[in-house]
C-alpha cells in the first residue's frame, strides 16, 4: 500500500481512470485521502478476490455518508446502504427469503415477459425495422418494469404511461436524483466537514442551484411512493391476488414488518445506461447478433415453449451478457464498502471503518482478465 497521493492536480479527470493509471505505478491496492476521510482503492480482479471474497467478513459493512445517510435517507436505510450490525444482519437474513434459488426461479416468467415487451416496443416503434428510432423510452420502461415487477409485482403497461402517470414520473425523477446523491466522487461534503456549514449559507444567499432541503425532500418523496407501492402489494397479498415478487415473498414472513418498510426500490435508474450501450454495441456489430442467434438456435431454444425462454441456458448468451456488463459498467467506482474488522493486504493492515472502493473500471480492463 502506498503513501497518500495528492488529487489536486487531477481534479478534472475521471477518478476511476486516474486510479487505474496509478495502479500501474503503485500496485493494485493503494491508499488515498479524500478530505478528512482515508480510503483504499482496489484496482485488479486478483486483489478484489483476495479482499472482498477471501476476507469477506472484514469487508461486509457499508460506510455512512453525510449527504446520503444524513440528508436523503436519514429516516431509514436499506440493507444495501446500512453499516453492518445486528439489525442489518437480521434484515439481510429475512431478505434472503425472497432471493433463494426456488424464489429466483419463480421470477423467470417476469424476466420473460418484460424482455418480450421490450423487444415488442422496439419492433413496433421501428415499424418492423424499417425506420430509425430513439430507443431511450423503451429502455426506461424495461428498466423500470424490472424493478417494479420484481420488487412489487406491478408494472408499466406502455411507454405512454411514463409521461401520463404521475407516480411513474415521480419514481423516474426521484431515482435519478438519488443516484446523484450517492455519487461518491462529487458530493464533497461527505469528506470536507467545512462544506456542510457552507451549504445552508450558500442556499440562503442564493448562491446554490439546488433548492433548500432538496436532499431531504427527495428522501421524503422516495419513502412516500415506496409506501404507496408496498400498501398496494399488501392489499393484493391479503386478497391472494399478488404476483410472485421479492417484497411479496418477504411479506409472507412473520418477522418482516420492519424489513418491508425499510427496503426501498432499486435499479430503476442504474441499469438503463448498460442496456442502452448494449443496443448501440449490437447495432454496430451485426456479426455478434448473428452469432448470438445461431447459438440460441443450436441450443434448441426456438423449439421450446415461449414461457421457458428465461430459464434456458445458452453458453454464448451468458458470456455475451457478462461482456456487456464489462463493456459499460454503471458505476466506474462501485459503491464503497467499509471494513468491519481488520483486513490485510501484504504487510499492510486496513483498520475497521475504512472506506474501500472497488475500481470496476480498472478491473474490467485488466490485462490478465479473460472472458
């Protein structure tokens, strides 16, 4: 682990790319200083395996940030953003009830339906492939439907609803804002306490573009629409009319009351760029499309009933999916972990409560990485 490195002359660069270059000089794991916060950046697949998998018990916590935890999500935190404690341990155990193997397999029809609807949207909009289209609305609907259907058993019926339905418009806007507040490279008040005193002053003087208490307002609005979705699902569960979904499975657990109120919708905003980049890649590479189609055909998938498509295994498609996830990673720096106990890297010791970043951008471009 190296000594701290000054970021001052790299202010206008993409942090993940800067760290990737530094790793070539200082090694795959090094220490950085973000304001008052000490962090560690992991830049290779091998190092990630040794730390995040080999020492998983030491790496299973999450840090708390001033902006997200202190403003946006002050009233409640999900298992994905909570520091490791008995409450988080209990909630993760309960959530596993909705994500065990039988449950996940029961969600296959959802994936099948939403994938077909997505392709139908593209096909209809392009008039059977005869005209160019802007596919972003179809991607938005597909992405939102995956989150809504898998979490709450409800869905967006058509692209037009994205504009006409106030609830859906609210979800799209708020989730986009949430992503900004969780950005670890832009919210400097997380690392420089003095800025926390400047923010209300700047707002009072009209020097800030963001409305006063904007972060807290976004957090409140997020809780409100999650309660709407959850209450709707509860009614369906009581009537026996609910569809298989993660929250529905959790609701059937006797100890789930606290969990369901604390877990929030996720993924409605984050997976859209990856899907969009996948479409662009395939549009420029018809050879990949042809190879994928032949692999599907040779696997006999086209001879199966349509409702079994989602659970079919095709080696080339599995590999292509992983490659697309590598091709455009949603977060170049993955949402950071925090050490719960001491972790080690070589002769260096990483103490508890240390911020640890996985540089996904660097890992996906490692010379020794083979797909």
